[in-house]
């Protein structure tokens, strides 16, 4: 399984380097979990030159910072729900903040549910 995961990462980096359409597709992704984000950066650093790696890392980091901000916002809202001053507050997406944060940090869906 690990071998296929390595090939998968190498293919992502290769397609990013050779296919402009893939760069656009990648930029439209909503997020990567932190372990996959780190693995992709490691693979890209091995496969790309310095200039291309900086571009790749910037693109991936922009995606990741958006997701990190969303996770932090939801966890904060979830924590506020335990404060009596916010009793009855609609949690919205924050209802699953703990599960979502765990999945984002570990890359494993359903580890809490």
C-alpha cells in the first residue's frame, strides 16, 4: 500500500510539472489532510527544481491555509458552545468540528465517530 501511495504522490507532482490543466485542477481542491500535505511537499522537493518546488509549495500551502483556517474557526465555535453566554447558538458546520479536526490532523476519516 505504501508503495502505491508513493507512486500516487509522484504522479501528482509529475502532472503538476507537465500539465497546466492539472495545476488548475489542483488549485480547485478544497484541502489535503496534514499527513498527505507533508508527503506531497516531500515528494515535490525530491522531484522538482528549486523554482518549481517553490511554486508547488505556494500553491499547496494556499489550499492548506484555507482549510486550516476553516478547521480553527469551527473548533473555536464548538468551544464557545460550552460557554453559557452562547447558549442556544447555532453551531452549523461546527457540530462536527472535533471529528473534522481529527481527520484533518491525522488523515483518517471516522476515527472518532
